[in-house]
C-alpha cells in the first residue's frame, strides 16, 4: 500500500488530482486510516487510473469516463478510440505545420518587399483549349491538393500521356474563402478526349472548352505550392505598375508536380487574364 504522495509519484499524477478523483468517486483510495485520515492506494489501482487518464486525453467528460469504467470498456475498444484520437492529433499537427509555413512565407514576403527585382512576366495570347476537369467548392487547400493528387494518379493511367497537357487549377471564387474555394481541377488536352472520366471515388471529370484569352499575364513560380501567393503578389505588383487589371478567372498550371507530400517543391505557371486599366498606371 502507498500513501497518496508515494502513489502520485509512482503514477506521475498530482496529489491534487487524486484527491479530486476521490471526491467525485472516480478513483477511491484502497483504504483510509480512520485515525489519521491518510489515504492509501494499491498498485492494483494503476490500470484504472491509466484508463481514466487515457479517456480524459480522448476529450471525454468525467461523467462519461465514469460510465465507461462502470461498463468495463475493453482494452480493444480503448485502443480503437486512442487510434482515432492519434489520427486526429496527427491531422491537427499537419494543419498547424502548414499554418506555420504560411506564416514564415508571409514574413519572408514582408522582408523582401521593395527589394525584389522586376519579375519575369510574360504576356501572351492563350487559344481555346479542351479541358477535362471537375469543378467543386472545396473546404481549403488540403482538399484541393487531395483532388489534384487523385486526378494526377488516375487520368494519365487511363488516357496515357500523349494527349495530356498540364494539370491545371482554375480559381473561380470571386473572393478568397479558405473554407469554401470554388475551383476547377483537371488536365488541358492536346487533342480530343472522352466526354467524361470517372475517378475511383465516384467523382466525374467532364470535358469542356476553356475560352481563348487575348492577353494572359503569366509568371513562373518555383518552390513550394503553398508559397504561390508570393509569386501572385509579385505578378499583381507588376500588373499595377504597368497598367493592367484582371479580367477573369486565374489559372495555375502545374508544370512540375511535387515529388511527394513531404517534398512539395514544384513549378507552377500562374496565369491571370488581363486587360488595360481605364486609369493611369502607377509609377515609382
């Protein structure tokens, strides 16, 4: 038997927490000295304490934990809940790492503002082009990247590479809403293609013709896909300086796809349809 201080050291939990669990009936001491009031715990109580801590880590309320313990939830059930919680934590960490990378790229953009050389913007006419793709409103960049990967894995395997141009993302959203992005993802075609093509998850790509664009301002982005906003900012600065304004949905052509999810170095051609401004260009 161990006094509460000794048991707290063995279990690596605070004595205050043990007293609280005693008060609410979640983990009673094995015995209490009637004369001194000292609480004594047994090593046989460690499995119950560990279950309490595990279920608490899963985000369950103490009332819910008490019910599960009374029902003698099996080890396999707890293992399943822990596995699910582990996946949720991993997803959260991945999302936080992406936010951190975006913050770092924004800081870099702030540091380099005013120091960048004139970007290599090319103005060109883009002809009407067959496009096999899917348009959807997606909840964030991760969902767009998942769709890009599914299309990249499916379409070349079904159609071969001889008739495929670049994998392309068309941004239809009039305003940037990270929780609801209206985008179209698919392949530019070099010739004729099927009227539709089904992906493994019952998503269907359909064929349409992208309209010709008389003047497209283009800039190549080399680096992380998540950093394309830096190149978009450089392109916007160039457009404003030279008297151009946007005139339609922007496109991003994935010239070189990332090699893996962990290594997302890519080459992306950012394309913005433009027309001459009605107001004078700003000059430095």
